């Protein structure tokens, strides 16, 4: 899962990034409105955290611009002035949720996780696919009720696939959502990861569609 | 037109002076007309008097006789009201045929007084006007009184006709003048009515300022009002910007400290976390109070309560969508708060947030206007607040216990802002056992 963080206070930004990375997210950050606007329009993100008080272009304008160019990723806004009007305007501009400063990163993480889950159409925080259960709040994965230990990359890939159950996901899409920008796109690390997940969670879980991508298969048998 | 209005004062005083002026004009014109017609009448009588005097001669016997009599037929018709008479002291010498066998009584003027006008009564007690003169006819030693009389009935009739026409004319003129005065007042006071409308627009929020195209007399007031509104707005705006900047400047470091504190293990970390929580709460409360406009607004704009409740509900539905809370809005039509929109947002925001936080499944918002006060009720079906704790929750500077419903600082802020508007927040038990927050505020007209 790839998150865009647009926040001008570097320390706050760093805390958010660290917390997100520790939870298995891929993070890209921008420190002003202009950069945030550009990154949001050019990359494909699973969610964005957007501060409203940004230099150059303010957060509400960035959000308007994203929405008008068809960027429909879930957006969580951070407010420091926190008048109710600002929050209402934020949601009317197309934000999906807001968190008022000063916040605790745990709360922020929970909100981001819930946003992504709702955006991909899942009501419960525990995603289930056949024998595999993925708890989005704790990042705990079980297969046939046995806890399975996964590396951060494996977790990232499983999380993306679990959120998009049934869809055929291309290799490049997977790469984009579980790796940083500067990743070498020619390497065969995706195949390696898919194989490792098959080994840990069962060979039938991920189906390969040649030339198209991968699909999570959740049939009970 | 109300009794205590400028229009009424101008209108009544105008009616009084129009009435008085027309009455004086009417009386003067009637008197002048009467005077003129009497002079004309007297001249006519005098002509005949001269004629009689000229016709009088003394014969050989010393008796006076007239060589001719006036030809006017009215002097020959019996009791026509037109007569002539010649006396020598009390002795009747000659009369017109119209007098038949009667005589006219009059006061004898002095010989050198010339022709004199008198009012006497005729044979039928009719009012007559006479011209009489003492004349010494050549060839006689005696003085003779020559008089010519005419009835005043004609004069009175003419004056009456004239007065009737004059009154009608003056009444029409009066009506015209009064409608002109009415128009003048309407036109003259139009700027004041426009000012009233403009103020109403400002109250309803469609205008920010009074337009400055008023006449010179009103313009200073308009400018003064605009300056006052601008001044209080600028003060409020500046205060809010500063509070906003302060919030922005404080909250980023607060976020950092708060998260770092949570990273520190053991008692010291716990202490730090606790203190930063407390700091965050105090900052929140005092910044909220600093943001409040209170009654700073001179005109007191009117704010649609329903629109704000809808906006905040929209926000709450988003925020609490995982908790499946149903927010029901009832009877909020036509509720208008007299005060600042942002203050109302702050109050409703905190109340609804608190209600949604503690509700099991439902929050109900309803309100009414009573005696120019708005009563807004927000009810939830949560655990409620025990009676003995309700007071504490609203107290200023109360230590906050996040485990007690409603003791989040929100309710205290609401109570503070309501107090700025001489309003109140009362906490009661709702019908479902949860909290019922009753917010009372001034209503706009």
C-alpha cells in the first residue's frame, strides 16, 4: 500500500512516515502544496495524508485540484486551525476524513487503515480470503488459524492483494504500490515474492494470468 | 404610517399648515371680494344720487321739485328694494314710486360730510344700503337730504356664490397639496427606507456593508456605521488570524512532542505523555475561547441554524461512519441565531461531536424559537452523565477525565461561548437515558 504524505513540518512528516513504514506502507512525501499537487497527480497512491496549512498552495486547493483531475484515492486531511468550518470545507472539497493536530500517530494509522479498507469496499478490519485472514489493524496474518510470519514486503504485497480480492493485478501495479519510486522495475522480485507467499499460504491462493498479472483466489475448496 | 415616525410627524405638521394657510387665504379672498362688490354697489347708488341732486331745482314758491326722475325701472316697481328719497329735515319732500307710501328712516349726516353710506331697513324690513348727502340747493335757504337705497340681497347672494366656489377650489387645492406633501415625504425619506433595507440585508448576511450612495445628510451616519462594522470585523478577523497562526505554530511541535513522549518507556514517558495531553487540552480550550466572537458584531447578523446543523451532521456522519450512528434532524426550520456563524459552528460542532461519541445508535437534534430565544436540543442514547457530575463538566478549567462521558473539553467550550451571548447550556437526561444538551441563545428577528 502506497501513501502520499503532504506536510510542511518536517518533524511531523518524519513521524508520520516512520509510523507508516513500520506498519508496512510505502510512503512518499511532499513538503509544500505545489509538490504535493504534482505527486498526487502523477503517482498512483492508495491514500493521501494532506495537511491543510501548506506553503505555496493551500491544502484545500490541492484537494480540489486532485479531485477535478480524477484522482479518487481516499484523502485524510490534517488540520491545525481546526475550526469546524475548515473540516466541513475539507470534506466538501472531497476529503474522506480529518484528524486534528496534535494527534497521536496510532490514531492516524487507524484512520488511514480504515480509509483504505472502506475505499476498497471492505467493512470489517479483518480481511478473509479462503483460509487466510489478514487483520489490518495489527497486520497479523493467519492461515487455517495458525499465525504466519511474513516479511514487510510480503506483508505489503498480501495487503494489496487482499484489499483488491478478485481483481487481476498487473506486475507493474503491484510494483508501484509496494515499492518506493526508485525501485528497479526490471528485476523479477515480484515473482520471487509471489512464490514466497504461495509457499507460506498455499499454492492455490494466488493465480497467475499470463501477460496480465496476478489474482487472489478465495474459493473455499 | 406609525405614530412615532418621521413620516407621521412631517405629514401631520404639513396638514396643519396647509389647512391654516388655505383658511386664511379663503377668509381674505372673501373679505376682499365683498369689499370690492360693495364699492361697486356704492358707486352705482352714488351715480343716481348725483343724478337726483342735479335734477333738483327750487320753483317760484320756494318748493323743491325734480325736473326729471331716474329712469331705472327698479325705482318704479313697488317695493323692488331700490328707492330714492328727498327730505328736508324730517319732512318728506319726494320719494321714488317704488317706495309707494312708505319712507326710509336714516341718520342725518352733517352738511359738510359729503355723501355717506348707511345700512337701514326697508319697508319690508329688508336690509338696504343707502348713500345719503345733505345738499343746499341753489335758491333755497334749507338743506335737503338726498338718499338713494338699494337692497343688499344681491351682494349677499354674490358673496355666498363666490364663497361656495372658493371653498370648493381651496379644498381641491388642499387635497392636491396634501398628496404633494405625501409624495415629498415618500421621496424625501426614501434614503432612510433604503437604509433600513440595507441593514436588513446585512443582518440576513446577503450584504457586508451599507452602500455609500446615500444623500449628503444621511451619508455621515452610513459611513460611521460602515466604519464601526469594519472596525469590529477587522478586530475579530485579526484576533482569529492570530489565534489561527498560534494554533498552527503550537500544534505541530505539540504533535511531535506527544508522539515522542509515547515512545519513551516507563514512568518518565507516562508523565510526559500525561502533561502533553493536559497542555493540548488547555491550549484547545483557550484557543477556542479566543476564537469566539461573542457579541463583538455591531449589527448582529442572523445565522441559519439548520444550515450549520446540516453541515456539522455531514461531518459527523463521515467521522462516525464505522459506529453506525443515525443523526436525525427535526423542527429546525426558521431557526435564526443572532450572532457569529463561526461561534455557532463551534457550539454545535462540540455538542454533536460529543453526542456522536457517546451515542449507541441515534442522535436527535431539534429546536424552537421562544420569546426571541432559540432553544436547540441535542439528544443521544448513550450512557448520559450522572446528575452530580453535570455541573463539573461545564466548569471552567476543570481537569478533564476522558473516561467520563461529556467531560471532553467540548461541553465546557460550548458553555463558555453561550455565556458570551448571555445564553446557556443545560445538561439533562434524555428520554432514552442518554444526555440531553439544551442550548439557549438569542434569536435573530
